[in-house]
């Protein structure tokens, strides 16, 4: 099993979106806020900060679209999962950036 260095718990956001309580755009805004609250990386993993900043910028740019919808949200989630799954040590089952928790 991977050794996740951070946890992005967005299970409440996911539930609200699935239940129709919030829009995909509102869900993206909540996820963006949660990512911004994560601790920055230091030392040999500091390069992740640039990738995190890129992800934040992509979410901000995408969610600014007035016609933001489900497909845009799905694209954001794909990028969030890819970011979280980046390896910090290039070992199978090794250290990864962030566990993205969508279900309790």
C-alpha cells in the first residue's frame, strides 16, 4: 500500500454533489479551498509545490468558465487524482503525494 504524505478529505463535498445539494462549480470551489489548506512540501519533495500550484491555477481557470458543468468537474477530479498519485520516491507502493478521500 502506498504511503500517502497528505490527505485531501472531500467526502462531504462529494456527497453533497452526488445528492444534488451543490453544483459542480460549488464543489470545485470547495475542493480548491481544501487543496489550498494542505501543508506545503519541504526538502527533496518541495518540487511538488510547483505541481500543486499548477493544479490550483488549472482549477481556478476552469471554474471561472460561466458554463462550467459536470464534464469540467470530472476533468478537475481527474487532475486531482493524477496529482495525488504522483510518486515521491519512484517505488511501487512507495510515497505518494496525497490520498484523495471521496467516501467515508
